[in-house]
């Protein structure tokens, strides 16, 4: 990774790696590397999630049998992975939004922004 790339920050103990297929894992890795390099992603791959907080977004990863959402925040020091869930409804559940909001608030409160 070059010095220009931001690291990924997985919040310890909060998020587990999902059971992606090989193809979905490759797609997620490619998109996350694009974010680390400073590229802005838009639809259909990513969309802004202001309901979570400033600079928060979701990646959309289509797998063979499910659709995944990787919620993340673009922070000055890292790309922070906030949650990974399967897409089951049209609207993001409020429990997911609240969990992500709390996680990024804690990250920022600890002075990582």
C-alpha cells in the first residue's frame, strides 16, 4: 500500500468478516481499495448515508444469493468499516443506522478523526 492510501479501520470486536462468495470478496476488496486510494464512488456501487453521519456511506455488494451492505465512513486517518449486513428490506433498518451512528461517534470521540 502506498503512503497515499488510507488504511481500513475495522472496529475491534464489533464486526466480523461476512461469508462472501469469492466473487463478492473480490468486488468488495476492489471497491475498498478504490476508497483507500481516495476515489469517490457513486451509484450503483456506493451511496451517501447522511442518516448515519457526515461522510458516511454504504457499499452495495451483490452476491450469488444475497445482497450485502458495507457501511463505512471516510475519515482523515482511515476508511472506517462501521457494519456489514445483508440487504433484506428496501429501507435500512433503524437499528443498523443507530449502531453505525454510535460506532462512528465513538471512533471520533476517541480522537481518531
